């Protein structure tokens, strides 16, 4: 018993195997307590994992399709990913993912790069736009046809291939004879065997090169078909997620220039681009920001019109009120200018049919009054 206790006290630094045999020794902690502790550990561990998961979940928004594919058109370096959390005017936090040329990122470099950071969404949008433009694009198809024609064997090469085959047959026969002769002459003519074998190896290499090109041409045709199928789908659907698979499969590299021009180097050996530039994308972002701000202002105004001050005003206007009375009344609750009250409160309430402005009947002074519309 003492042994057990002493072992428990000494810190096991790896020199002893650490294990716990259930019910082997008299338990130091009683099982119920042990269970409770385990439950707490488990709970903490889950909480820790969840917290960490939340903390690092940003990484899941990194577009992995771009890894090792982006190349700086200004300096030739690769791109690296950056993420940031930005707080917007709605008080919420937004993750922003950017990609930047490795050299441009080193702003302190003497021979630095003049490129800059790009939003990840720009690259995604740019690729989708480029793909959509490929739909029924005759210039692109002509380019693909050119590549396929270049890869396929010409009529002349097909003839040559046939000749090579025939020559191989002849050489095989000659080699067979030479070997046969050599065997009978006890190795007197080994040079001829070597020459024939050497020529055969070269001819087989030539045949292999021809067959590789045929295979490649077939592969290009299939790839083009597949690409066009996906492009058609993109063309038909309004909102589509970034086609990561397509990017991975067809884009060998994308060269990014500092104005946002991107040239895609397709696996088929074709370079392609669109007119899309970063400036127009930033303009679009700005417009979206404006729209968000506008929506926020609108919401605030509509909340205000339902709020306590306007509710009190409408109660106040159960009886006809003159403009001056209304302005004074509102200013007992809040500071509001004459023009602001008129344009953004009273005007709106009248448009909504909640207030009306009239001359009171049977009244001598021709003053206009505001009152709640019945
Ligand atoms: Zn660069």
C-alpha cells in the first residue's frame, strides 16, 4: 500500500509506463469522485475544443484552391494568404480574406514589389466571370482547336508512324537473324546486334512519343467537353458557389498583375483572361457599403417613427395643433430642428396617412393645423 502511494507522489517522467488498472489496487480516490472529475475534464476539454474551433474557424474560409496557384505578374513570386477581422458599422465582426504577393508583403524590402493585397472574393468573382465568358465563346474554342490540332498527329506524322512500325518489324526480323547467327559464330558479330537494338530502342521511343500525343489530344478533347459542361451550368444558374474543383483541375497557374488583371494558364496550354480589373471590384464594394449604410439609416428612421417620441406626438395631435406647437412639443423630448421635423417626421407621417394638415372648419383665422387622421 505504501509502495503505491510513493509511486503516486513521484512524478513519472516517462521512465515508468503509466497505466491504471481498474480495481487492481484500493482506489485512492473513490470511484464516484473519480467519475465526477472525469466528467469535469471531459466537459472542459469539449469547451476548449469548441472555443478553439471558433477561434480558428476563420481558416475554413481560406480558399485552398488558390494555394500555390497564384503568381505575381510584377515580380514572379507566389501569393500568400492573410485574414483579418473587421468590425463594420453594424457592430458585427466580419472576416476578410486577402492574398498578397510574398515580396509585396515585405514592404521593407529594398527591391520590393509594387503589387498589393487583393480580396479573396475578387479572385473568386474574377474566375467565375471568366468562366461565364467562355460560354459559346468562339475565340476560346478556336484556341482549343488549335491546341488539339497541334497535339494530334498530322497526316505526315501518321505516315511516319506507319513507317516506323514497318521498320520495327524489319529490324526485329534482322535482330532475330543476327542473334541466331551470332550464336552459331560464337559471338563474332555482336556489334551488329548492338546496332540493331540501339535503332530499335530509338524507334520505340518515337512510337511512344506519337502515342503520348494521341492520348494527350484525347485528354484535351475530354477536358474541353467537361469544362464547357460546367460553364453552361454556371451560365444558367444565377448564384453559384466558387467552382473550386474546376479551378483545381483546369488552372495550372494564375498570373496576377497589380491592376487586378489575371491571366489563367489552363492545363491545355492556353492562356486566357477577362477585362475585369480590381478597380471596378473596389467600386462595387464601395457601392455595397453605401447600400448597407443606406439600409441602416432607413431602419433607424423607421424605428424612430415607431418610437416613444413620435407616439407621443401622435397622441398630442389628437387635437389639432399648429406648427409652432408641434415643434415646441417635440423639443421638450429631444432636440430637433424645424426643417428636420418637417421633412423627415411630419412629411412621412402624412405620406403614411397618419397625420393630416387642414384648415379648421368654422374658424375665423385661416391657419393650417395638423391632426391625426381619423
Ligand atoms: Zn510581386
